[in-house]
């Protein structure tokens, strides 16, 4: 085992142990929580180390980056589940529907309509989450909480999307638990069972508040190095 493989495997084990401990505190089954390893701008060597350690659920922020990385990896690991967790441009829906198993960032009517068309065209229906901008931050993607009820119904009734859950990214300078609780209540109101919330700095809080999916990057792979 190489140094990188040992490091990533150790990090994965530590994150999984912390998820299990947080679940136990909340009297939840740790198996109810899916760890999404976020490979954004990580070297392929580190992603391969996570695959070698048994990780099979991954998240990517950009369609283009995922296209350059995952077709070759999936040829060797066909059981990988790939989530799009970054903003999706309407003109990238064809590629997104073809590549991803889950699209977590549905956040506007035009995108919902384009996804519905593309799913019908390809005969492929990735699970969808609505991204909610719980902090109402102008620079951040996501439907505003006040508009979420109507948008969820539009996705389901008008577009027939396979909507399974909600996703949020709380403001960096606020208590994330308030945002996680808001998302949980919104999901409950609509009978949505999956909650994607919590990242490297706050995933334990998210698990305690009902997260079914946590998105962890740097705690597994180390710091990102942007070119």
C-alpha cells in the first residue's frame, strides 16, 4: 500500500467512525447515513486510493471535471454511484443526465424543465434533489426557502422529476444546525426522505439532525490545490 493509499484509507476510516458516533448520539443507525467522498480538484491518485479503500459513493462539483475523470474509473469500478453537487448550467443537462446517478442541485424552473426533457430523451432518470439556499445568500445557488414549497411541487407535478430529497450549504459564518433543522422540516413537509447536508467541518452536526447523505472532501483527501 502506498503512502497516499494509507493516508486516504485512514482518513476514510476516521470519518466513518465519527459518522457512526454522531449517529449513535442521535439514536440513529449509522447505515442510514451515506458518505459522499467529494473529489473536486483532487488528483486522480487520491480518488483511486478511496476506491481501493472501498468507497463507492462520490460527489463532483463540475460536469466537465467529472467527464474527464469518471468514465475511465467506472470502467474499473462499475458499482460507483456519482452525485453532482455543484451548480448545473442548463446547457450541460445532456452531459449531466448521461453521467451522474444523482443530481443534487436542481434550483430553478428552467433547469427543471431541461432536465425533464433530457431524461425523456435519454431514457435515464437520475434521482434529483432540490437545492435550498437556506441562508438566502445572493452569491449562492439554490431556491429561497420562501419559494421552496411551490418549486418542489413544480418539479414533481409539472415536470415529473424523480425528486427524492433536499440539499443545502449553510453560510460559513452561521450556526449550521439552524439551517439543517430548516431543511429537515421542509423535507418532512413534502414527504422527502433524503437530506444531503453537512461537509467536512460540520457533518457530525448534520448527522445528529437527520442527514442521510454527508458530502466530505478535505477530511478524506486533504487540502485542495487549485491551479
